[in-house]
C-alpha cells in the first residue's frame, strides 16, 4: 500500500513539474539562397545571369540585415512567429523590392527567399517546397 501511495505521489509531482515549465519559444527561420555570379555574356533565357549586372543585394527582415552571398545560403533566424515581418531587398543601397509576410500565412516556420535572375525578382516559399534553392 505504501508503495502505491509513493508511486502516485511521484506521478503527480512529475506531472506538476512538467506543467510548470514554460514551453520553449519557437522562432522562425528564413534562408536566403545564394545569388548568381554575374557574367559578361548577353542576358538571355539560356543565360539569365548575363548582362554583367551587379547582384550586390542586402536583405532586411524587420530590423535584421544580411548581405546576400554568391557562394552559399545565408540564414536569418530567431524571427517571431506571431509578427508580420517587413522584408526589404536592397541593391547597391537602394530598395528594389519590399513585401510583408508572416509565418502562419506562409504555412511554415522555415522559409526560403530566393532570387530569379532573368526577371530580377525575389520569391518567398516554404523551404520544403523550394527544392534545391535553399540549403539550410
């Protein structure tokens, strides 16, 4: 009988401790794909990186800024899941594109922001749908 009482007390103690701990705050991640290296050949459907253009982009999400890389994917993490974020895409210091998003509407806590060189536009997708565009 004493063993049963001790066991029940232990179960209640463990359950109470589990409820008293606050859950870890989840945050969102945006992976920024690598931008292409420019080349001096004419721009075309077969060569969207051509035209000797600058791909010197800076990405700002809320108050966080990072430079886009031609070598690797760059990660912006620690973003609030409950907030609508303003994204600004800057090239050579000037805003060329901006939009707002929130993780709930995008359907994922892990997003991929990728660049389309032919039309010089950016897209934001859930990372799982971006195939090989983002690797983080």
